[in-house]
C-alpha cells in the first residue's frame, strides 16, 4: 500500500553478465502441504493478475485480469497451458474472457475454443494505411491456393467487395508482367487474358 510511485511500484532487477532475466514465478499444487506434491488438473488456474480500481465505494471492481490455466491433462514433465485475457464492459465490474492463447499456440478472439492459428468470432478489420495488405505465405512458402470459405451449409454465400466513394473497386490477378484477369467498377470493365 502506498501513496506515490516509490512506495506503490514493483521493480525487479537482475544484474549479471548473462542473457538471463529476473523472474516472477507463479506455481500451484493441489497438495495442501508445502513440500508435498499432488498433480494439478486440466482447467486449474496456475496464476492470475488482476487490475482493479476505486469505484467510489471500495476496490472490488475489477477492470481486467489475465489468467494462466492448465489446458489439457498434465503429467510428469508435461504441463500444457493457456493464457486468457478478460476485460469488464462499461457498466460492469466482472471481467469476461475476450481472448486466449491455448496450449497449441492458437489464438482465439471472441471464442473460447479456437480451432485455427487465429480464430476470430465476429468482424475483423485491417487498417492503418491507404493500402492495407493481407499477405498469404512468405518467401519460403510457395502458396498455390488461397481459399475464402464458409463453414455454414444450406445457404447461399456471397463475396462482397465494396468501395465507399466514387472510385473504382478493382479486382486484379497479376502475374507480374500484366493483368491476366481484371474486374473493376465505375467504368464497368472486365478483362480476361
């Protein structure tokens, strides 16, 4: 408890001629006796960081929290883990999960069961410049196909490309030398080959 930076801050310094950092370690056992061992279980919380604030009455209102939990069946030399990130909405004081990183490295936003490396439940946006880019593959991977698909069935699916404003909306397939396929609006041009 403190009233200023000096008595309400935590700093950890390791001064050594090595690449190793200082550590903040959270550990959990299901054994109630210190020094004895009982394995934890899937879903057990191993550590928690909570951020709260004075709401005018008490300090019990939580704005956000981060949990580390066991994410699978643990064993000797085997401790699968996940990190979950929680925030409270405006008008609330109990955080709900917004994002997680599971034991397979999958990131879920708006979902507690991600099945892809990045699994977003809801809308997503790419912004930040006049030409935001979504890139598939890299110099070491030869991308042979890009698929936009839906997991729903029994319904018509449309791919809508929309431009706000009077400019053209261009869809190009460029081989590097020339446009082999081109669609664009405004002037209503369709080019093949």
